[in-house]
């Protein structure tokens, strides 16, 4: 009897300690113990189409919004710490809650990144999918997200203007850092291949990157003309590729191409 009582007392103390330690936030306070938000409140009044909003709310918002939904196990450390780590990082990378406060360029960039990471099964995180079985992104979900990403492309007078100004590598670098670095790096493969040396390189040949078969088979050499067509509309230029991002403004395309040519010549 004494052993049994000791066992239960030890268990109760461990449980109490776990509950108390959950109030410690080594990775930041994600608000797990605040008032839970209604599931349909995320992006409720945004311009995002209902089917996309429903998908993002059910499969992304737990880590990428201010929504707080804490399951029972989330009240105990160290599980609570791991959850907060993922939520804090997720919100820092992208917060869906203030979507309509983002500029059109920011919305397009984030939408393209969502498509890229879900298509590569990087999101939702594997540990999240293990617990939330319904969070897996299906082929139908990918099609919905891809259509939405294309629809977020800027559609204004600037995009239609056919300026004759030459590309400027300094402006191109600024556009690249603002719009492209979510998926690309100059020197490392990310969701997209590294782009240093891309000017003059045949398509689908960056070492260590898993390209779509469309790019591997295209045998396109990236130059002024091909990059212009690619950045203007990747799907129209090479159907079946995995890039869900474009630069609608001709001047931005010329600037980025000028920058890529410059860094490729070094």
C-alpha cells in the first residue's frame, strides 16, 4: 500500500510540476493559456475567397495566426514549449490575421510561398500532421491554393505599362530581396534553386535541387528573353513547372534580370 501511495503521490507531483512549468516560456509566449479564438474569426473579413480562407483556417492558422486553440496536452510542459516554439516561429514567418493590411506585393509573395511549401510537404509541419490527421494538404487543396496565388498578382496600371527604361541592378536587388528571398537565395537551394549564376545557365541544372520534369526537359537557357517570359508568367512559358510566383510589372522584371545578370558574372 505504501508503494502504491508513493507512486500516485509522485505522479500527482510530476503532473503539478508539468502544469507549472508550462507557464514558463523558453521559446516565447504564444498565448496558449489565453482566451480561445473562434475558428472562423481568422481572415473572416478579409478579401481572401471563402474556400481558401476555410482551408487556411483549418490547416494553417494554429501556427500562422493569432488564433489560440490549446488541446489538453498543450497545457503540460515540455509539450507546451514545443507547441509555443512552432507557433512563435510560424507567426514570425507569416501571420494570416492581418492579411488585408499587407500590400498586394506582400500578399502575392506570401501566397506563392504557401503554395510552394505545401506542395513540397514542408507545411504543415510533420509533427503537426502526426497529431492533426486532417491537416494534410490534398491535391485538391493544392489546386485551390495555386489558383488563389495566381489571382493575387498585381493588376494595376503599373503592371500594364510598357516602360522603355533599362533594367537597373540596384533596383533589381531590392526587388529580389523583397519579393524573391522567401523561396530563393543567391547561393543556397531553398524552396527554389540558388540563383547565382542563373543567367546563362540551362534550366533544371542547379546542382542539388530537385526540379520539376518540365524544367529539366525544357532545355531553356536563361537569358534576357527567356527570363522575361518566365517571370511574366511561368505557367504560360513552361506548363507543369512548380513556380507559383510572377512579377507583373515589366520594369521590375527588367530590374531583376539585370541584377541576376550582374551576380551571375561575378
